[in-house]
C-alpha cells in the first residue's frame, strides 16, 4: 500500500467518519496466515472477484451472451429432458406443451434474476447481502456451493462419457478394456479413465477469468448446434418418419393414456420438475450478467438462446430417440446421447466412426462449458464471497472440482436414483431464496441499493441489521419451505415416508408456490417493520464501477469534482482496492 493511501486512511480516521475501519486495518496488518491470502488488497468481505466490476472487466456483449447460452443450453441433460414426462405417460404433444410452459417460466425468471447483476455489476451473493445481511447472505451462498459441488461431479460424469465415445471412435478396443475396479464400483475401468481425462481437461479452463470465456463460448456454440442438428437429421432420414414414440408411445412404455385430473397433475409435476432443474441457474444469473458491457445486454441471450435451446433440445431428443427405436429395435431406449453414439458405432459401417467422433467432440465442448463455467466458476464465485481473504474465483473453482470427484458421481448416476431426485427436488429450498431476492430487489427497493454499504461489515451499514443478519429473511424462507417439505420427503424416500395426495400435489407446485409465499411474507414483514436504507443509493461512484459508460442511478454527485469525492465518507471503501 502506498504512503498516500496510508495517510488518507489516517486523515479520515481523524475526522471520525461514521464508518468501520475493520477492513482497512486488515490491509495494514499481516495475519499469521498471510501466505495463504489472495493477492491484492483482499479483506474478509471483499476481493477483486467480489467487488463491482469496472468497465475494463465487463467484456460480454449481446452476441457473447447469445452464443454462451447456445453453448451451455444444448447439452446431454436437455437432450434427454423430455424422457421423464413420456415415461410418466404423456404423449409427445403433451410433453412439448409441458416443456414449452416450463421454458417460458424459466426464461422470465432468468431475466428477472439477472437484472441486478447487469445494473450494478455485482454477483449473486453480494446482491443477497441486501435482504439477508452481510453475514446472513452466507446461507443462500452455502446452498449454491452445495449444488455446485454436486452438479460439477454429475456434469463431469456426462463429459467423461462423451470422452469415452471419442476415444472409442478412434480405438474401438477401448470399449473392451479389462475391468479392474471391482463389481461394486458402479463403473468400469474405461469409464474411470475417460472421467479422469475430462476432469483434467477442465482444470486449465478454471484458471481463466470469466471475462475470457467469450471466444470459447462462440466456438462451442457453433459446433454443438451443428452436431445436434446433424444427429437429428441423420436419424430422421434413416427412419423415414418420426418413429414409434410419436405414433404409438404406449407400445414403448406400456402405459395407458392419462385423463382428467391425473393427466393435469402429471403435467404440473413435469413443469415444476423442468423449472427445478434450472432453479440453481435462476439464482446465480447475476454471476454472469455482471459481465455485461451495458446493462441489459444479457437479456438477448436469455430471451433468444435459452427458449430456443431448451425446447429445441427436448424436441430433437424426443424425435431422435424415437427414430433410433425404429431402426435399432434390439437396443434399449437410447435417451442418453452418448448411448446413442455408441449404438451407432456398433451398428453402422466403420466409416461412421469419424462422424461419431466429431459429434461427441462437439458435445464434449458443450460439457466443458457447463462443467467449468456453470458449475466450477459459479461455485468459485460463491466461495470467493464466503472467504474472500483466502479464496478467489480460481481457488474456489479448484475446490469445487476436487469435491466434485469426492462425491463419487459414478455412484450417483448409476446407483443412487434417490440422490438425483433430491438434487432435482432441491428447488423446494431454492424457490424461497429466489422469492426473497426478487421481492427485495424489484418490489421493495425498486432496483435502488447503496453499493458501498454492501461491503461495510459494521453497525453503520444499512445491510448489517442484527450482527450481520436480517431476521426477516429466515422467517420468509422457512414459511416458503414448510408447505412443500412433506411432499419432498416422500419423493426422496417413498418407501419410508407416505403422505396424502394433497401434500404430494403441493410438492408438484413447489417452486412457483414457494417463490410466491416467501415474496409475499417478505413484503408483509418489511411493511410492518421497514428495513433501513430502502430506496437509497450512493452519492458517489465509490468503486469506479460505472466509469464513462454509465453513472450510478440517481447519483447526486454527477457534476462534482474529484475534491468532493475525496472528502466523501464512503471514499475510504475504494481505498481498499486502490
């Protein structure tokens, strides 16, 4: 730290400004574990990956957001996303209606969620310091970290399976590699080798800053779109029609047509399940939208790429799987894309190996994008906000990657179906977090927050509340969760927990119901007992966030010179990042 900054801190201390100097003292005093600290002027509540981004780091344009969501939304999970609804007895037409409905809700929620990050250029966890408090925000943060670890392992397993297909396309003997891992491992040796290769391929990408992903996202998006369409067109031409799932799905599944209320509740369940799979992604939109060059740039990718990719991937998956059932009748139902590619290699001429490799390579790149960015980097941002003095995005991403192996994703995917149900049903706990965040930012504060106070860990901060926790948030969260909890327990452990149909039906509505309940409770609590600082914003651009591109909303100091800024009580906050 320069002598000028030290003198400035002492000068402001002498003026007795109403602000805590806890963070500043951490700059001048080395801890016993200083060798583990993040480089730069990190504090227990801030580092360079947590503070509002300056214009130089906001490099994602409208085009980048469009291609980014193409690269991540066309993937193995979305390809087979409609399988569950068809297996429950819906027709193809009903499954498409279900997916269309859930896609519309997901898209609207993504736009609403990403607005704050695009406007203030701060991540998900910092936005949640406003409703939860600086310490209370650790609760939604830990929920996100837990999901990031689980999904990193699961998506990494999908990527490993595509790696296996790529290796098998070059050396078919790889499929016949002797198994040495034992019968209880829930995988074979070639699965483990392919998974480790994919995991290692992810590591270098974790060291990139998120603003550097724009070029890889564009390349991945183009390739995976071409591959998805190529596989679909090949299957449709080979079969000559839509296949048996489109013409006679009951013969494939052995389930009769659903009617009346039974049909209605199955469709509601599938809609909620589709939203639940994106519940975590809805929460962390600000982690990406904060990189927008201009506020609102992120919306173009959300309203164009995501609906097209989600609905399009489901339809392509349904039709392709149906066609494969027609020309590969002796194969099991090939919902998983990597199973389909292996079946093509087994049943077609040797020349098909090249096509299988390039298709697998495109989806391999897509899985890299999902695993690294949507799981690793997002989890790294959360950990950087949890312990910014010792963890930045890179260190946090590596921690997520290591835990992703430790959860044994091969056992999750192959033996623990109840665990997968628990992850998908975790939207029961994420929905109330979303409702609180939406209601606080859009309805209560009307997009106005005091940016500097989100980083001030002391009683003078508008977001310190009671020892860093806003008591209103836990109440709104609990009331949003409790109604869906019996149905959730019954879905995860159906053999030991039995509840009435009413609780089950409430669980089928869990995400939208919990969002609405928590949002309503939040507004009532803040009406009865208003929180401090509602509707207030900083007088100054404390962090240099807006630069020449934009000014803080409703700033009173737009015409003031630098001398006035240096006298500001909040100016000391910016010194931490000088």
